[in-house]
C-alpha cells in the first residue's frame, strides 16, 4: 500500500511537470535586465544579442515605431542628454509566453540640453512597458506614461487655445 501511494505521487508529479514549458521569467529576465541597463546607463554593450535587428520602440502619444537598434540608441542617448540622472526602477513584472509587462517609475532631473531648455526640476513618473520577444531577443517595447504629468513636474502649464473673436 505504501508503494502504491508513492508511485501515484511520482505519476502525478510527472504529468504536471510534463505539461509545463520553460518559465518565461527564467527565459526573459536576463534580456529585461540588459534592456533596463541600457535605459539606466546609456551604455549599449552587447545590444545586438539583446534587441532583435528589427526592434521597434513605440512611445506615447502616437506609438509611431522607431525601428532598429540604432534608433533605440539615439532615443536613449537623447533622454540621457536632457536628464543625465535618468533612472528606471522596476515596480512589477508580469510574464507571458512571448511577452512581459513592466510597471516602472522613472526619476530624472532635467539639467541637460536637448528636448527643451533645462528646468533643473526633478520628475517622478510611473508608467508601463509592454515588451514582446522573438527569436530569443526583444522584438519591441511599447511605452505608456503620463506625458502631461511629466510636463507639469517640469513647470509647464497646459492652457486653452486663444479663440479669435467673431466679427
């Protein structure tokens, strides 16, 4: 009787394990770690092994694709020029079979040239990235954050357009 119980446990475990694929977190975490390193440092060592050659970066508000590894380098470099202390901190990651969603918080101080004249103000902005994987690399990143909230922290104010009086 004891042998039968042990044998059932082994069979159940084998069936459960056979139905499980590789954990996406184990497969994709090293790629995400490198992606975050690129965003946080502006250094791109080994990027060809991480980003797919057809990588697309899509950002609010229009999500128009910036295609290719060089376009990614240029975008990250521009952010670091305007915000030398630009940092992305991961708050949560959710994995799927060929994708991951990262909830993050950016902190940065606008002291550099580029994008707009420096305001010397610090921003703390939450957002989300949806990342897809293909051929063992990162295929794209869709970035959503609150641009208005970002601009408000820099001191910009949204105003209604001035309407011309009717004649």
